[in-house]
């Protein structure tokens, strides 16, 4: 079997936020072969979707055409090491998208699910958590209550909002009010995870875990960027709340120091950014040896979720999957559904999905207008005019 074509797609989804319409672009790949088998992958990277698509095109035309798609490890090493310049979110997202498409082809070639090629079915269904918003603590409690009624056993929200004053005490107070509103409303019936999007200093994160410990928080996520493992390690050792991180770490090499320094209780590799399906399995195996569980990052679209689910199905230290609010159902012909907080394991060959190319053609790329109060991408500003850390 030989690869005959590598095509990148950059459709976009229309969304409403802050009373305006904006566009959320995504990046997909389809790899065709001379035996009529095609595979699909996703490499959506916010604000860099066209860049990743170009990287996919360069890897496709420059390396993959004419190659046997089943030699996945060899192609991964060639794509990762072969261009001299390695690493970073753009290159790794392009490689991840392509690698997932190769696994999709492999599954279809052997007429079985990808998880059956990676150790077999370890669990029967995949537990998911859903993201919940809320501009006020009361609104957050309403949304958590709704998630509980929908059958979820876990949900995640932002620890605090934009914190325009930039004062630590304001952010901490807001985080406490949000946790209190949830626990007052639903007790401990649902796991609550808090994401910080890397906005804290070490001092702020130490304060947060102290203040919020009594609210039974399941994990505090990405208190600051995971680049400084010594700071994360210090926080993890002192924190009564489990520390989760890893959505912005790439490849097994990016996670190595995290395990060496015992810098997190839970890791969140993103299968469409960290290097792909097999790379996530390798990172999960490193985590398993360190008694660390894995909750794959996936706020993206249906193809990314299908990729994550194949990994979750065959990974013993899998904890829970992000993505309960399935985005981009329009991308595929028979979308997955969440039933009482779980997604059934797909049984169709490969990733178990089929792209709807007509629907994709109907939603071409559109640049999103800046949103009020927000600049490029998702940046926001403080009262003094400085940038809010993201
Ligand atoms: Mg996060």
C-alpha cells in the first residue's frame, strides 16, 4: 500500500460569545492510498490552524507521498527528526494529525479498531467530564447542577475569571466563591476540577491550594506554565489538591523532567499536540511507572475526541476524558453521543468515524474578528492596560 495524497482542511465552526458571532477554525488531514483506504486526523491549534495545515502539506508532499502508511513508527521518527528543526506546538500538531490518520488507515487495513492494535480493549466505555461556565458563582452552580442531572460525575471550570485588578486576593476570593457556590448547591456529588490556564505565580498557586483544599477539588490544572518543573514540583509537594498539567508539553522528552521531579499528580497530554496516538501511549506508560494517572486534554472537535478515545480504551492508567461537550458533530457522519457521562467504545475499524466532506466544504475558513475586550486570540487586558497572563 502506498500513500497517494495528503490533504489538509481548515473549515471553521460558527460560535456565539459576548453577543457576537465569531469563527473557530480547525485543522484536519485526510491521507489517501492506492488501495482506496483513507485515514483522517486532527491537528487543531488555536490561532495557528493555517500554519499547521501548511506544515501538514510540507510533511505530506516533502516526505509521505509514495510511502507505505503502515510503517508508523518509522514515519514518526522521520517526520520528527528528519527536518532538523524539531519540537513546538506547530510541528508536533502537524505530526500528530498525520500519525492519527496513519493509525486510522492501519485499523481499516486490518479491519479493527486502533485500540485493538495497541493492546486491546481495557475498558468498556469512556468516562468523560464536561466543561461548565458561569459568569457568577450562582450561574456556575446552575450549570454544575445541570451537568449532574445529565449524568456527569465530573466537571471542570475556570478557577477564576479575567481578574482585571491583577490583585491576588481578588482572584483567590473569586475562586473560593465559585467552589463554595458549587458545594453549597450539589455537595460532593460531582467532582470539580479547576483550570487556571497558567495565570498564577507560584505564590498565588500556593495560596489557592491552601484556600480551596476544604472544597474537595479533584484537581487544580495548569496553575502556571509547565516550563518550570522545579516550581511545579514545589507546588505538588505542598498541595493538598492534586496538581494536573501537560496540555502544553510535547513528546516523551517534554514530559521526562515532569516525572523525574515528580511535578504533577495527574498529566494531561493532548494527543493532537503531543506527537500522536503512539506518543501519548508512551507518555502514559512513563506516567504509569510513576503512579501518575492520565486525563487526555481535548477541548477540540469530534475527530480529536475520536483519537483520544482510542487511547483511553487501551490505557490502564487512564483517569477521565475531557470533551463531554462534543464539538463539531457536523464533521462526521455518525457522531458519538455521551450517555450519562460515558461514551460507548466505537467498534468500526480505525478511529471509528467517517468525515462528512460535504459539510466540511460548506464551512470554509474565515478569520475571526477580534472580540470586544479581547485582543489577538484569547488575550485580555488588566485595568492598568497590561496583558492578562494566559
Ligand atoms: Mg487546561
